[in-house]
């Protein structure tokens, strides 16, 4: 086995860590259906999942971090607000962390590489935990003045960054308010708060964190990259295209990560719509000749 490759046991453990909690959640749905979960809850959960998720994937990631396109002021503000409502941290800190990740990907200095502790099953488990969510408990913060000076100079973004606590309240209470109004009941408000508020936020968190962990551990690597980033197709829909991670690391500023035929990338389609509406300009769509140069030959 080549250095850096994982055994069948290691691959199994990684998948187990990622899949079992999601299966447990899925199993809970039919038991709750009709009592504590209904179509209103499901519709609100999906709506807020994609609204806030796209705020992260299109806004925090492809626009603010990598400059994959230029946005009108209204779109820039909307993306910062909806991304903040995903409860993954204020926009400036999120961008600074992710730019640092790309600067030191899978090397010392990367805030969430899973490859810091070795490749034994125990080290793999520790690395997965660190990359998935353990890194967020590190008290050391990324220097925003070094990694996000452009955002610190943007008065709109600094203001929205400071709104993060209030937007956290909004993202949890808005589904409850809508659920209560739609069903005209306190019970409808409570179940919407649980499913479209708490569960939706938790699910989106784990999908996003899985890009940090799983997508640097298992999957396909068709393109040359200086790290262990991989394309992991099972997460493509839930991550709105972010799990085409090897493609992204091969071309970080590209607006589309699913660059091959059949690779679903909802975020890229949304950027395409913004471009057609005139809200996004100078979109950096992948170029065939650049991708050809990055493609592995063996």
C-alpha cells in the first residue's frame, strides 16, 4: 500500500463515523411523521436548508473567500446575511479560516486537516474528529487582518459580521413564526422550531463539516492538487456542489466545482441565474484548457 493510502478497515471506519448519525436521523423521521412532523415542517426545513446553505456555498465560500464572481451591493449583503443564518460563525472569521485552509491545505497551519495524527485506525478517528468539528474548539483564532483584510475594509460586511448573534436568533425563530402562522397553532410553531430550526441547522453543519473531513480522506482525485482533497459524490446534492472538492482545490477560484458531465452543482446553477439577472458579473467559469492541464495523466 502506498504512503498516505488507507486500508479497507480505515475506509470503513471513516464511512461509519459519517453515515451512522445521518441514518439515525433518517430513521427517526417515519416514527415522528404525523406526530411532531408534517409537511409544513418538512417544507420549511428544506426551504431554510437551501436558503442558508446557499448563503454559505455561494456567498461565504465561492464569492467572499475565492472571488469567483463580482456581486452587486444588494446581492453581497444578501449573501452575507443568509450565510450568517447558517450559524457557522460570522462571515469575516469564516472566510479567514477558509483562506488559511487553502494556504496550508493538509500541512501545518491548516486549521482542519484530518492528516495531523497518522493513518492508524486510532489516528484516523482522531483526525476525522479534528477535521469535522474538533478544530472549532481551538481557542486560537485565524488572523483576519492577514487573511481577510478586504472584508475588514468593507463597512457593510463589518456591520453584518456584528449582527451574527441577532441573525442566529432570526434563523431559529423565523421557522417557528412561519410554522405557527401557517398552522395557526402553538404546536405548529414548536415542531417547526425543532425540525426547520434545530434539526436543519445541525444537518447543514454536519454536511459542511463533512467537506472538511470526508472530502480530504476518501473519494476520487482526478485532478492534480497539492493536498488530499477528493470528490465525494454521495454528498453532492446535500452540499449543493461543495463535495466536488478535488475539482475545487485544483481550481479554487472557479465558480463551478462539478466540472464534469453529470456532476450536480446547485451552487453553480444559482450563480448562473444571478449572472443572467445581472446581479453577478465577471463569473470565473472553468476553462477546458485549464482543467486539461490539471487532469492527472496516470
